[in-house]
C-alpha cells in the first residue's frame, strides 16, 4: 500500500473549533472523510497511524477530548471503569456533534461520505452520538466499545452501518459487546460484529477488518473472524 502524502500543515494542532483537532488531507484525497476519536488517557495523535493505514485517501479529522486524564485526555467523566457521568456524556456528545458539523462546513467535507472511527472511550462517544444526535453519523467503526447511556432512546438508525470489534481477552469491555450489538440491531442499524484475538488494545487484526469493511458497500460477511454472537461463553 502506498503511503499517503500530506502537507506540512497537517502537523498543526488547530484550536478554531470546539475541540482541539488535527486535519490530515492527502494530496490524492478521494472525497471520503474519517473522524477519529481516541481512547482515554492519550491524545488525538494515537489514532492517526491506524487511520492513515485503513483510509489512506480520506481526509482525517482527529479531535482531542476536553477532559484531562493522567498525561492525556478523555471524552467524558468516568465514575468506575464501566460506569460514567451521564450529564458529562450528554454535554460532551452534544458538543462533538456541533464540532463535526462545524468541521464539515469549515473544511468543505461531505458528511454523507464520512465514517466515524472510535476506540474505547472515543468509540463510546460515537455510539452515544448516533443515539442522541441522529443524522450526524451514518457509518461508524467502534473498537472495544460498550453501552454507556443509562437510558438509550429508541432512535431510528435505519440506513446506518456499524462495525463493532471486540477483544476476546478484553475483560473490562468485552462482556458488554453483545449488548451493544443488540442495542444497535434493535434500532435498525446494519451491524457487523467481530471478535479478534486481543485484549483491550487494538492492532493489525482490527486494521485489516476495518480496511475491508470500509471497502465494501455493505457489511463484510462474517468469514474472516468469528462474530460476537458466536464467541464462546466465559
């Protein structure tokens, strides 16, 4: 795979919108765009290598969460590893929805050709965005995600595509993956659910699945890796 070429401006951390972000636009941009949301305790740069690997011709919008955590940032407040501040989820998700629309207008992007890629805490923002602000996200890839809303509205997600990739050895989020699949399936989304031989971290197996999924006009058939529904019980 050829390495995409970017201008020097791509290294700039922009602060003209609601979230600090980096915008990477390859010289041979296809018109697709990829919004990427990092996990907790890091920043937006951690998702750039995988984003460039899976979508080398897409414009990449990599924002930074606004809540400090350790040496990095997160997207909304955490109470325990698997419970979260509901007011914070609603406020920060609404702010990100506005950010996404502002980024589309500011940089001439096409929301109809956008994919939202989130990992862990970032994936939980994307899933909340789909449920609370329908119409913003039409295609989403969620790595190591779980349901985080205490009350999830019965949003009509017909016409949207969701890829959910769980880690077989992810003791924290893994057990919640089937519930997330059910949640989106019940709301009409086309869900492609996978399990990879990994813990909470993501790697080459995730990248391969995402790259194939993005290349398809419909969800990838469950043949390269087992589905969440087929996973052995713990």
